[in-house]
């Protein structure tokens, strides 16, 4: 795939599974997602959950907001196959920020086809030790003396781009892209 920078909305099918058994989908849901690709060589992709549910064919609503965001770094450009693969990261690279709350994950994101007809697939596992201190959630490590519990899940996503008034593609804000 030739590089193109963008921020787009996708209607996605999200399947979640336990951390230990990622191949056994326990729950499926539909969700609006926001994907962004950027960087000097298109080396970053972010994938954000909006926690909003799409219908079967409407354009994305204008008010979509990233809530939870994963970040991927380009692993292999697609070339002739028109598929770019990104490896999800556990820590944000220095100087990189994402919209919403960063969620570390192990897994991948794949982008298929041109941005006007983009399909995205992803699969990952994430886990975190979380606890509470002073009334708020904190990430725990072995040096912290708080009550922590292990949380984790696996997820699978298959999503397709939908028109969105809030999208940004190749340096131009557009209400609709030619497919």
C-alpha cells in the first residue's frame, strides 16, 4: 500500500475472549472505531475504541471521540499485496502521544487496500496490573505497595471504513472520499 496519512472512522465487529484462550470468542459486538496513520514514512497507526455502536450502513456520527487507543509501529509494508502490518506496542515511543487513554497490547493491526475502501483487521492480548490509590486507578508494578489485581483480555477486530464528516485524509479534510 502506498503511504497515505489519515484519520478515519470504521464500523467494526469486535470479538473478545479471555487472555488465556484468545481463540474462544466469548462476546461479540459492533463498535465505531477511529484509525489514524501518520509519521514521516507512515510508520504509525493508532486504533481507538469510541464505545459507540454503529448501525448496518449509515455514515459515522460527527461526534466520535477516541476513548481507549492502541498504537502500532509498521512491521512490514504491503508492497504488491496492498496490506500493511503494524506491531502493537506495550509502551509509547518517546515523543509520541495518542488521543484517548493509551492501552498497551501485544498483537497486530493490518490495513488492506486504499484508504477510500479501507479494511482493517486486528488481534491482540492486553493485560495490566491495576489498583487504586487516593481514589483513582493506577498501573501497578512490583515496587508499589497497593492491592493490585491482574486484568486481561484478547480481542479480534474486523472493520471497514465508513464516510465521516470528521475524517482527515492526505492533508485535506473531506466529508466523503471517493471509493
